[in-house]
C-alpha cells in the first residue's frame, strides 16, 4: 500500500512538472461536475470543451483547459478557484453554474486579480462590486421582466400568478422581478405562492392557483420540479398557461413531463437548435455539437459554456496578451460580440446584455418562438 | 515531573507552531493557506460535535443548523451598512439591522453564544428523548433553522444569501480559535466534569444512581457543543466570504460526522487527525480527476472519481479500525518516552492503614470508642464482633462515609480522617457493601466500567493546567480494556454482556469486588463477603480472597460473621464489642482470648454459626 501511494505521488509530480510551460495559455474551468447541480455543470463544461477543441490556439499559443469540480459546494468552489489561481497559475477562469458557487469563487479571484466569466450564474449579487467577475448570461431581473413583458404585451394576458421555490435564490429573484415588472405594465398579480426544493406534491399550491383564476402562471423552477408541477396541474384540470425561465431549458423536460408540458413556454437565451435563423457562430456550434453528441441536442447551458470561451478568446486577442489584468480590461469593453446566444455586450455591471428568446413546447418538441425585449 | 516535562513540550510545540503560522505565507501559497484554515475550522466543528456525540453520547444531527446561526450572526455583525443596503434587493432589510456592527472577535463570541442559546432552547425539550429520537429531532431542528433563514428575508436576505463578508479568518484567527477550543475541551475532559460526561455516555442509569443529574449534564454538554458549532460556522463564513442557507444542509453535518467517526468517537486527538485527513485528502485526491498520462496511455479525467476513492478509503478505515483511527485514545507526549514503572512498596511490612484513638459519636451515643488499629501491607485482617459492635461504623469511618469525632486515620502515610469517600477512593481504597449494590439493569462489563469512573474525580483546579496531569487521561482510555481484563481475572468474562442481576449470587459478590477493583485500590474493605453463601460458596470465597490479595497486591480488611471464613482466611483479627476495641491478635490468639469468648463467642456462639 505504501509503495502504491509513493508511486501515485511520483506520477502526480511528473504530471505537474510536465505542465510547467510558458508558451501555454491556461484557462481554468470550475463547474459543478458532481453534486446536485451536476446536470447543468456537465453540459456547460462540454460546451466549453467543444469551443476549446475548435479553437485550440489563441494568439498562436496553445490553450490548456484545467478543469476542477466544485461538487456544487460553496467551500469546494472557493477551494477550486484558489487551486486554479495558486497552483495552476491560470490566466483566466470560466465558471460556474449556480450563483452561490460563483460568489464563493468570485471573492478569491477578485483578491488575486484573475478574471472570471460566469456561465449561468444569474443572481445580481455575483458581479456586484466586482472588478474581475463577468458573465455571459443575463441576470434575474432582466429575465423576470422578459417573461412579464412576453406575457403582458405579446400574449395580452392581464392576470398573472407566480409559483416560486422559496429556497432557491434564482427562483425567488425571478419571481420578484416578474411581479414588479408585470404590475408596472398594468397587469394584475392574483396570487403569489411558494414551495421548497425537493417538494413532490404541489396539489395545495395548484388548487389555490385554480381558485385565483390567473391567465398565466410564472414558474421559475428547475426542470425536474417544473415538470412535476406541470403534470400535476394537468391532472387537476388547470386551464391557465405556464411560463418558466431558462432553468426549464433542458432536453429532459419533455421526457419527464410527457404531454403535460405541451404548450409550456419559457424564456431563455436567444439560442435553440430549433431556431429558424441562426447566426454564423450558432450554426457552427450546432453543427459541431451534433457531430460529437449525435444523440444529445444542445441546450443553452452548452451554448453558454461555449460562449464563455469565445468571449475569453476575443478579449485575449483584443488585449494582445494573456496577462490577467489585460484580459480583464478587454473583457470590460466587449461589445456586439457574435456568440451562440446572440450578440453579447458587457454592461457597466459586468453582465451580458443580449436578446432574450422564447421557447414553447409544441408537439413534444422545443420550438423557438421568437425574441422579446424586456421592459425593465 | 512527567507532567512538567509534558507541559514544557506542549509550550515548545505551540511556540513552534505559531512561528510556522507566522512564516506560512512565505512558503505556502494561498491555496495551502486556505486548506490550513479549513483544517482548523473543521477541527473546531469536529471537536464540538464530538463533545456532544462522541463524549456525552447524544446522537445529534443538528450541527449544520448551529453553524448557520453562527455564520449569519457573525456576518450580519461584520458587514458594513453600505454592503447591507446594497445586498437586500428583494426585500428591505430591517432598519435596526443596517447599523448593527461589531468587531470580528466580538462577532465570533456572539455567534457562539447565539448558537449556544438556540442549542439550549432545543436541548431543554429534546434531550428528554434519547438515542435515535434525538437524532431525528435535531435533524428536524437544523432543517427548521435553514427554512427560517430562507424565509426571513428582511433579516437574512433569504435564499440570495450574503456576500462580501470581510475575509477576517486568517491563519492566526482560525488556529487561535482552535487552540482555545482545544485547550478548553482538553481541560474540561480531564476534569471531574469530563469524567461525568463520559459516565453519562457509558451508562446514564448508573450515572444517575451515582448522584449525577444526567439531564443537566447533557444540556450543558449540548449547549457547549453548540457554541463550538456557531463559532465554526462564523469562521467558515468569514473564510468563504459568502453564505447562503443551502450551505448548511444535512450534508454539512455528515461531513463533520465523518471526521469524528474516522478520527475516533470520543477522542479529541482523533477529531484533529480526522479533520486533517478529510480536508487534505479531498483536495489532494483532485489529481485523479485530471487527465493522466502514464506510459503514453491517456486516462481521461472522470469527475467524481475522487469521491469514489475517498469513500473507499473511508470504508477501509472503518473495516480495519472500527473505532476510528484513534478509537477513544488520546495523544500524549508519553508515547515518546519509555514507560517508567510505578515504584513498588518499599517493604512488605509497610503500614497501610493506621487508626489512632478514633472515636465516632452520634449525638450522645458513642458508636466507636478509642479504636487503634495498624494494618500492614499484604495482610488480610478480620474485624469481628457481635451485631451492633460498631464494625460497619468503623468501615464507614475508614472509607470516608462518616467523619471521625476525634482521632487520626492514616492511609499510606497520609491522614485521610474526614476526607469524603471519593477522595478516600482516589487515595487507593475501595469497598464493597453488606447488601450487594450492583447496577442490576446494566451488564457486568458496564458495572465494572462505572467502578472505574469514580477514579476520575479530580480537583477542579487541576483542569486549569492542561497537559500537566496527563496521567489522569491515560487511564481513562484504557478503562474498557482494563474492565475486561478484570472480569477475565475474576472468571466473570463469560458473563460480560449479561445483565448483572441475572448472575448467580456468588458471582454477584465477585462482580461487586471486581467493580471495587476497577478503581485500582491498594486497600480493599469487604463488608460481609460471605453473607448468604452456602458452605461450598464460602469455601470458594476463601480461596478467592487469598487469590485477590496475591494477584492484585492488595491489603484486605473484612467484616465477617462466618467464623470459619474469618479464622481460615485472616492473618490478624480485631474484635469490637459495643464500640470498644476489646482484643486483637492472630486467629489462634483470638480463639483463646477470654475477653472475646466472654463478649462474643461465649455469649453468641449460635449467632456465629447462624450467619
């Protein structure tokens, strides 16, 4: 046993030694590859890896991806980012799914002065007062307003309700911003109901919703719970519409929800494999993705993972250097960059400003309906 | 001398470690500093849960909840008003909270106190439950705390969590806190109170019978453990700099539980080793998730692989060391030094017990008049006399149950007159009772172990000087093994797991003696060991008493009515009559002493044979 351990140590040392190379740009990826958020983190990693394999060199230098798992755990997230910065000396970092994890990692990166691009961490607090944290996604207020705008303006529905996961920052934030925005436009919020992550019976909330007679219910849930809500709503004979947000954007939702998810809508990033008109980046991404994963359709997580790398590549090229501080400065001036999820511009709070898409499940398939401009 | 040596070694070690921490930033990068911080925080958490579960035996699954309370209290106190007002974006913060502010150290203490307060609130109703129920109840409590934090958005910012908490948790801060917690824990465990805690864990019923208010003790230990949980949570929050309710799920408790199980339930050393291993292993094993090239074979990294390997390692620990790495043992500097043998008695003729003019009066009634007695090492001495002669009173004076009205009692050269029974017991004297006083509901092994607990009552002030009195804790770790060993020597090992009350009468007598022996006496008082025995059992008893003396190097004083036993087994006999010491001598001399024949044998010959 001791010999075996010694041998392992030796191998480890050789591996690390082999990595010490100046002509390499090191990009760290920290994401949830295990734990409760692994489904999202894995997809994002695959997106990033795809972008890397298509663009293995930036500024003529080889790019090396260093991947660390954060186990969907805050302590591990902080450890992972520290490790990337201190041990692997990365130039920049991509990650992560889960805003609380991004916040834990962000503090470390901020202190060390290494730029990070968040994939799908949508909590406004992630980039608040941060010089080095950026994100390729838009934030919760923006998306909540988007769903409200689509429901009120495009669909012309005047009575709305929200069903929110109280223990989920993402869900709580979206619900609040949906209500604010909807009321501002002149709509009426007839009910505001809550559940806790892990609940499996939503009959009580759904019965209350049926009594309140809304035209539409905003359900900013994760896809697994969202699918159950939709199923139980159908069983109870609810006749109102449901609209969700990007966490419902997962290929699994149709498998889980069956015919109950028919007609369900959700806001998402302006990308879906079913989009009729894609930009060049999105086309290339879809094509290459399908080559590698013929049995798995890409979703927004894959696209966001991909976009982070594209955004980083753009910044490094414009900076003409892989120095962390220079990458940061360049990231701040990202403007109208063509990415899979539309044209990306980084605003003053380091959040991406981009179009928002609406997807509806039609005939058991995700169908891209169009673009919406949120009235914040 | 040994304790002084150990104290010096400890001080040297602490100084060296402080120098190491001071110099750490020069040769350790931020990553390793972070790991070091985590080790200290995990150790604090592990120690506090170990106090509750490992040491006092309360299966609590609520630690994450107390951590959450501590983390939030500290964070809300150290965050600046500007930060707070920027963060509450969903609901407005309570106005009073905005301007509440305290220095970090104060916030740590308040965090601990807040957690302790909630711990107390939980403990009062919940600790009336035991075992699994307690586990479920505390698990529920932790979940309630988490849900409250999620829902009390104006106070806690709800599920959005808090961020930007100043990173006050430095190496000195985390290790300093661990140092203080460790010092307090070690001191407490070495003290009288620590012995009581373990007694409650080992046998609550018996502990109650020994006059311990077990409920109060449990509440106290639970509250203290919760303080540690709150402190650890606060340090954790200030290390990670962001907290949210999801951080404090049941998995957080499992993590700490894992540390104390791996390290050894009930071992402080084990908790430290456990937190070191668990924290570093999880990080060190990260390499197995990286793509590795060995001899040109590319092995792609598999996410989650380190968890698999880590779990396997855990299983191995549990298989090969079921009681954890340390079991219940503790670290001591003594392991670096060869053991010195305890000095033997200088001569076999040394006086063990000496009574001079001992008088005992109850009001006007004189129970004992001028008792003079000298018992030498290795002797088996009998104390006889008719009923009401004052034999048991003499026993009670010697063993500290009664304070002599006058006169001196010297035991091993020291005066013990007027000392309480536990002090007398510590001095090396133990006794059995006329009517068997076993803990009938407990197993034979447990009975003997409780006997050892008495040995652990030390002066409270000793606990103020940690590591000085190491001899104390060493014995404690071996209690179980010693108890088993004792049972083996007394031929009771086969009954170890039987209920004490189910034993045959003779075996119960022997068990009571075994329990007395567990206190490691030099001197044993046996009060009517042959009472109620048939002739065959008495025969066995006589052999047994001699064997006891030989094997345990004892001096024995016994009260007995069975003259056959007294005359056969005793080297020397004292006779009392109505509190007056009327005769002493060898069995032969006593048999022919006219005073004895008149006062005792002559007048009550029938009584002697009836017993």
